[in-house]
């Protein structure tokens, strides 16, 4: 594909219709706040969550605000690993313009991790061409993070684009009602479809389970395991990546002991640890640590893992209650759970000295022992922390108070709709 084909606005003065008409993600407003700054804007996230669309929405924003069409260059390294200086040279040849200090140019480099030594090459151009505003994207966070820290320290602002939240999903489905009682049936149907499609924008309107599963396998999991991750980390067993994501997606929230898993799979501990690390940095899984009083993580204890999209678990026909638990894991800004002997709390959200303990009980009837782990935690730590206790349920909202121990019950739909954007 020629560079002209990737930059249709050079002819039409507008981005392609699919990008002009696409709904805006909440992250776009945050990114645009930094558009006038000198620093490179870095956008990372799981494959197929909409990074390319967001970059084109930024281009559309620039064009609408009077930036000349020739002053914007876009390239996707999925099309081939072209050197950045060669790309800029081609830009000059096609547009008949010269890159000069007094003329500002906006350059978008999509999936930049596909270019070897990109960070050093980008640094050289950035430092010698103060008129160029760079935007970069990638599907492997470690590769982007490590290289920016090595060569581009102080030169970047980074943003992470996640799969659609439930609120964003409803916006994309053009559903704006918030009266849960009146629209409960419709919201529940949309919620179940959201769990299936996992927040991937391209399949939110797909009704075929077979096509949804094929998309998740071929466009996301296989693409990352067999192409993207090996290109970045040069691994030897992509099949092991698929095996690990299948284990975690089939058992969301499982606590993994690296030694035991290594024995089960006939590998050494170092290999298992490394491959889980690669999956995490490619945004395929999310890792949680057992809560400790000083809020420090411990690599010696077992870690809990969740798939980074509910669609992964749906692909492996996982029990829906565990898929809902995965959704909460993805949605929360925390990396902690709590486990002590036979007591376990799903999530611990820590802010300063205040904790919120969250349990997910996606079922119709609650049992007395459903609050036993929360009571245990309260009795153990109530003198050291201020606490809030929340149980996310399937369809019940309530509050109980046992002495000083208060628990808020919130149904899943209300909880998701109350989460900040």
C-alpha cells in the first residue's frame, strides 16, 4: 500500500467516512488536552480496541480546526517496517513540501513497535526537528514503556485505550435510558451481549456467537500470540501463550503458583513467569497481588489472573458468574485481592488509608457465608484502615449493618453505570 493510500485527506481534505462517523471514545478528550504540547503522545492498548480509529479521530479534529491537509502524515507499521526518515522523505516527495522548523507537521506512527530500534530513531528526529508533533501507538506496553524510558524520557505523554466500558458500549448501541426499572429487560439483554463481545467496537452489533468467537480467536488472541508478541519478545513457543490465555480465560480469578503451573505444563518456572509477563504487557491478561498492610506487592505469593476482555472467557464457555467477576476486575483501578487461609475477598481498592472491599456474587440468592470473608477482613484490619464494603449482586440492592460492620449491596447494572468514565 502506498503512502498516499494511507493519507486520503491529502486529496479529499477529510478522513475516511468510517472514522468521521465513528463515535468518540472517552479517552479522546483527555488526549486532545495535550495536542499543543511539544511531547510525543503515546497510545497503547489491546489489539482491536480502537487505537487506529482514535488516531484518525485526532486527525479529523486537526482538519476541522484548520490544520492544512498536507501537514498531517499517517503511517501504520502493519503495512511494513519503513524507516522514519525514509517515511518523512516520501512525505516530502509526495506533498512537494519541505520539513522546516517554522512549519508544524503532525506525524502519526501506528503500531510503531513493529519497527526495530524505533525509539532511538524517533529520538534523533524529535530532537532535531522541533516542528514535528509525533503521535505513536502500540499493542505491547512493555516495548513502548521500556523504550520511552530508555531513550525518550521526558519526551512523551502516555495514554492507555481499553476495551469499551459498559457505559461506552451503551452509547455505541445508542441506548441512553437510565431508568433501570423501566428498561431492565432491555438493559439485561444488552449486558449479556456486552459480555460476549468483550468491549471490542467492531463486533458490538454482531449477533452470531460463531462469528464473535472467530473474531476473538483469529483477530485478537492468535494474532497477538503468533505474530505481535513473537515480533517484540522473540519467543519460541507461541502455542504456550495460547495455552496460558486459555487456562486463565477458562478460570478467571484463579490464583497461580508458578512452580505448580510449570510442573503441570512440563516447563520451568522462569518460562512460565516470562510468558505470563508477555501476556500481561500485551494487555491480554491482568494480574492481581494479595493485599498486604503496607500496600506493597509480593512476588513470593501466588498471583490472581483475569483475562483482559470478557470475550476471552466467553470464547472458552466459562460460567457467567466468573465472566462478571472478570468484568469487575477489568473495570476497577486496583491490583489487589485478599486471601488468608480459607478466606478470600475478590478485590481490594486502596486509596490512602481508605479501603473498599468488593465481592462479586452474581446470583439470585445470598447465603450467610457470602459475607464471611468481609467480616474476617474487618475484624483483622478495622483498627488500621477506614473501610467500605460492597457486594455486587445480580439483581438486588440493599444495605445491612451488623454492629459497626456495614455492607452495601449493589446490582451489577447500577454498579457499572455509576463507575467514572
